C-alpha cells in the first residue's frame, strides 16, 4: 500500500469553500468528470451529511490497458460539514475496479492558521492493489497520478470559487475591513457561519434521504 499526506492553501474563506464544494464542477480542469449525482443530504445534529456518486474517466498507461478494459470508474464521495467547528471533511473512494486498484482519500478543510481569511486542505490518501505480479507497479502508478492530480484539483476548485465569488465579501478583503477590530472580524465570521448553516439546513430539508453518510470513522 502507498500512502500520501500533504496540504494546500485555498485563498478563500472557509464559508466560501464550504458553499463552493457542491458547485466545483464543471471547471477547466475537470474534463475527466462525466457526471455527479447527490443521493443523500440531511442534517444530523448541527452537521450537514451528504453522499454523492461521481463518474470519471479512467485513463491507463499502455501496460495497464492489458489488465483493464473499462474506461470509466464510479466514485463515492461522502462529506460532513460542521459550521460550529468550521470543519468540512470529505471521504472519497472508488467503488468500481476495486479488484485492480483502490484509492481512498480523506480531506479536511478548515481555516488556515496563517490567515483566517484562507482555507487549508489537509489531504491523506491510500493506494492499494492486490493483483499478483502487478500490485507494486499499479500502486506506484496510482500514487504518482494522484500527486499530479492534486494540483489540477486545486486549480479547478479555485476557478469555481472565483466564478462563484467574483466580489469578495466585505468582512474578508475590502479596504474597510482592515480597520475592523479583531472582535468585529470574529463577529462577522460568526454571522457568515450561521448564514451558511441556515442555507445548508434549508437545502438538506429539501433533499434529505434515508442513507447515512459517515466520514468521522475514517482513521487518520
């Protein structure tokens, strides 16, 4: 099994990232994403739980084409949004071609400790393959492709956020905001978090389903 751990910074507030996650496709870096469907969205306590199914293309090197004929793969994305903790956790895994290779990813989005107006994405991934004689090569291919895709993923998400938030909220980056006291900035962030939770609850009540999306149980 191959393991990856790293982080990246998104220069948008956590509230914006939490809203933009559901609207990040399509973008110029997501031509491999063929479809996305939300199958669960509900409120548990103060958290928004969601489950989505995505279909993506599955490009393989020449040697891999001998093992895999399928050109597409299905992905399950489960997420939990906690507006009180300001934490968004996504847990993604492939449900197709698991006999050839499995890729499990956990990402936690939270306010950056360096700049509360930005968001840090803490990412972990596990790549495994059980094919006798090819397992190591497939794991190596999988982890290297995953690393390359991280940059594209961040670029695509940032593009979507720029499209959604072309004018930055007053409480974040306008000239007047630099004159606010620390307490005033905190109050504005709290108000934005409450508004995000309110919108999430309204959306969840419209599209709630019976399936439970669990992310907290993933071991770090």
